[in-house]
C-alpha cells in the first residue's frame, strides 16, 4: 500500500475530529469506514458501497479514490464558493462521478448544472449517482472540455479514477481512449448561455488551455471560476495574470479562486 494512502487512512481512522466531520455529512459514518477498509487494497472488495448524505444525495464507491474525492468536496468543502445566488448556473468540467454536482445541489437546490465527463465508466457512475440522488436540473455530457473543440486522446490513469488526462505525462500510462472535446465558448453557444455563476475545473492539466481560451467577451459572462491547478505543468502565476487582466480577483489557496468584485 502506498505511504500517502496509509497515512490518509490512519488520519481518518484515529482523528476524532475527522469522525465528527463525517458524521456531519453522512447518514452512516460507519459505512465510510467500512468502505475505506474494503477499497484500500485494489480488487479486494469489488462490489460498490453506497454512501448516503445527510443534506441530500447519495453516491456509490467503486474504488478508493472516490473516498478521497468525497472528503475534499464534502468534508473539507474545498470547492464551496460563498453566495452564488438563488438559482445559479454552474459548469462542472471534469465532473468525474458527480460528487461536486451533488454538493452544489445541496447548497443551491435551484441551480442548473452542466456536467462534462469524458471517460465512459466515470460518466456512467455520474449519471447513476445523480439519478439515485433524485436531483433535477443537472445535465450530463460525455465530453472533455478544452481550449478548442476537437477529437483528442484521453490517457487512462491506472489507479486514480480522477487522474485521467489528455496530457500523457500526468498519467504514466500508454492506454488511452479517443474522446470528443468541446470548447468552453461552444458550451455557452450550444446551451444558449449568456451568463454563468461558476465554472469549476478539475481536469488534470486541461484547465490551462481552457482558462487561456477565455477572452474578454467570455469573461464578461462568467462570475466565478474555481480550479485545481496542475503545478507540474505550468506556472500558476501565468493563469493568474491572464485572469486578472480579464477583470477577476485571484486567490491561490491550493485550490485557485477567481471572482469579480
């Protein structure tokens, strides 16, 4: 077992404050701990384990990394953006299995969410999780997103359900699937959007070309951007400067936030 995974498990298992956080979010924290044990060793327990959330929604855990993503989004609340309005429009790029969309529906029940996830197994879980959660107003697309619309190779990470990338070096894998990529500008055009409250990007390097593709016209239609940077590929300050030039304020707290006054 990798050392980071073992340290993460130890922290979750023996820190009482972490247990209280899971109890706050889950109807049964015990199910989380059972899932940690079941999924810690690959292929040890192949059946999915379903976790049900106190504030609405549920999702199935097929592999260990889903537990890690759950903790980031629901326990650490790393993507929570204060005050998006009563009925925000949200574009979720790199939607994975839908946990971010579920979190946004907890916070903003009247939101309209557009989820983009190109990897078929992830997309299937995403659709199932949304359906089982009973949420309306979430549209799911089996597309990647990039700076321009095109066909591209998506390289498959062997152990990280959230680690697939159009950048081969980020995955360490020769295995790939061809996917359809749509530009952010074409998303606005195709969906008839004139404004967007929040664009979230967790797309393993593709955030660079997406953000660089935002021009003044598109920036005027976006209120807020939150993204997980891939620091091994580029200087975050370059994206910061681009966004500041477009009129955004910028904060880097590990996760990066750009927003208007």
